[in-house]
C-alpha cells in the first residue's frame, strides 16, 4: 500500500488555510474580531453585557427626553398663563378708576381667562397634565418619578420631581389650584377663573372687591413664577441626567469596540496573504498528486 505523504501534507495545509480564510472573511465582513462566544468566551461575555447596558441607556435617555418635553410644554403654558394674568391685572387697575366702563373691561378679562384655560388644556402630554390635576384621585402622585440610571447589577436610580405646586386647577373639592383660591368681600366670592366685574360700581365695597381681586391675581402671578422657576431647575436636572447617561453609553460603546472590533486594514492584508497561500497550497497539492501518479506508473 502506497501513501502519498506529500499530498496529505499539502491537503492539511490547504484545509488550515481555507479555515483561516473563512474566519478572516467573517471578521472583514462584520468588522468584529469577536462574533460569538467561540471566538473568545470571556471577551464575548463582557461585550454582550456592555452592549445590553448601552441598549438600556438608550431607553433611559428616550424616557428622560420624553419627560423633559412634558416639563418644557408645562413651562410654555405657564408662560402664557403669566402673560394673561399680567393683562388681567392691568385691566383690573383700570377698573378701579371712578366711572370706568367695567362691562367693557370684563370682556377683555373674559378673553384673557379663555386664553388661560386654553393654555392649561394645551399642557397635556401623553395624557399627563401638571397644571390641571385631581389630587383626590387614587392615581394622583405629587411627585413625578423617572428612571435616570440602571447599574450593571440591575439597581435602578430614579429622578424624583415634585409637581404639586404646578397645579393651576384641582378637581378635588377640598384642594384649590393656584387660580382657584376664593376671593371674598362681604358675601361676594369669586376666583381668578370666574372674575366678573361687569356689574360692579363705584361703591366702596365694589372697589374693595376689585382691589382684592387685583391682589389675588398678583399672588397667583408670584406662584406661577415660582412654578416656572422650579421647572427650570427640573429641566436642568434632565439635561444633566441625559448628558450623564449618554456619557456612560459612549464609554461602554468605546469599550465594546476595543474588545470586539477588528483592525480592518490589518485583517484585509491578512486575507490577501491567506488567499495567496491558498493558491500556493493548491499548486503544491496538485504537484504532490502528479508526482504520486508518476510513481504509480512505474509499478503498473
């Protein structure tokens, strides 16, 4: 029995080179030197966990951006409310003048109140409205809580923001929003949202009532400014939280790249060299088989 040792050696070399080409081709096509646990159990496991963290961070950033948009909309609505209150205050000052046509002035106030109600309604985002609440509802929460981070161990960190002082109206019978506080002189009672001076005259009682309404509007304006100030703090917290999570995500993405990404220039050069070796191995195998055939002919 004759054994073609040269051919076996050439075939073994060719098989090894072909396997290396397959592996290098995968690296070049994916851009990653580690594509499965088989390539490196330790590195693959670490990279997979960090990639999961990056995906989680992306979800957190989306959530914080969505939450930030709610507060941005609320802030814009409060700005409109403040401007309307300023206009109402101006009209009320004019209404205190003797002989003022309070019926005409009331038309202006009614228009501004309509603007306020529209602003409150427009502050709703995804069914949430910090300006119009029902503090007596079982689902009401005076604190808005948002996930701000999740550790590799699964520990959840949250950003908690108090929103109770944003409420301009409150459907709960026992609680007043900023614009619902009673304004009373003698037996007359109104709120900012129900102001009606059209029937008032120059009597001391009626003028005192207008003065009280003007004072209530001024107090409400201060409360609105306080709410806007608190929202400004909240927006800064969102920006800080988003930047922090994005920095963490970027750091882990870079770490994953260091672990699994291939040097494509180097791998392309390796692939070219292996393909040349493959051609030489094929030729060597052909020569070995040819020489073996010539030897066999001597014994034919």
